[in-house]
C-alpha cells in the first residue's frame, strides 16, 4: 500500500495563493489561512484585507521587526504595504457585507457537499463559540475558499454530506483546499483534483465516504 504524502500547511497555502487572480481583494481568516499572505506570487497585486481595519496587509514581519500596532484579526503581527489604509471596524465590516471582497479564505470544522460552511462552533457543550466576522465574509465575499485538514485528529472526514456543527453560511463555499486534495463544490457534485502522491481517486472516496467527480 502506497504511503500518502500529505501536504504541509505551507504547501496548501501555496495552492490557495496560486489560485487567487491578480488584482483581487482578499480576506484571510484566522488560523491556517493567514499563511497565504506569505505565499503570494511575486509580481501580482493582491490586496489583503483584515477585518480589524487594515487594507493592504503584507506578510508577517521578520523577528525583531514586529510593530505592536500592526496585527491581523487573529492578533498575529503583520506588515503594511505601501499605500495601505487603516479604518474603523465598522467600515471594515461594511466592506465585507457590501460585496467589496473578491475572495475570502476561511478555516472550517466542516464543509458539506453542497457548500454549507460550519466554522464558528463545534456544537459541543463545552466548546467556546467564536463567530468573529465569518458569517459576514461567508455571505459577503464573491468567492469563498476553505483551507483545512481533510480529516480530524480521530480520522473523521471534515468534508461531509451534511454538516453536524452549527452553520456559518449555506451554500457559500466554492472550493476546499486540504492536505489530501482540492475539492470544487459544483451543482453536479464535488470535484476532486490535485490529489497528493500515494492517494488515488478510489482511496479518496473511501476517506470521504461519498462519491466524488474527477476533474477532466
């Protein structure tokens, strides 16, 4: 049996970054999606937005160059590119809700085969809910990408036929990037592509527990 060569978080972030068109306005969610900021191709103008009030966010600073006034929504240090703008939190949410963002990249607990997103609460009684701006991004961004591990720590697939966790948005996810493969959510079904070495289509279907389409 072949060994599955799962992608690192950095490699998944590179896949996401490569699929964002030049000139796009993009919000990166808390957690894994923040790595996309460090993977954007040279020579493209992708303008990053963070919901706490910065447009024109750059990659994380070098150690020792951190500025306490420059953080993202996850309280991580970031940089500001030339021409960056700062604004009130309310204005930031107006951008998100008003359809001014081309893409957002979010983490998730679960994504359904129809593009439903669950990423603010696991549903467990002792879990701490943290919705942040996820609901605003899920309905406000023109395209919603998700970046997550395919499986939980216990081996359960996070791409599901129906979400068990409370929903953030309904039918909003366009593409899911994972450490095993990339999945497009379409009207015809879930299309799997970019499978990692050691993983074939049939094995991926067994991991997911439902049928997948192949990208032609």
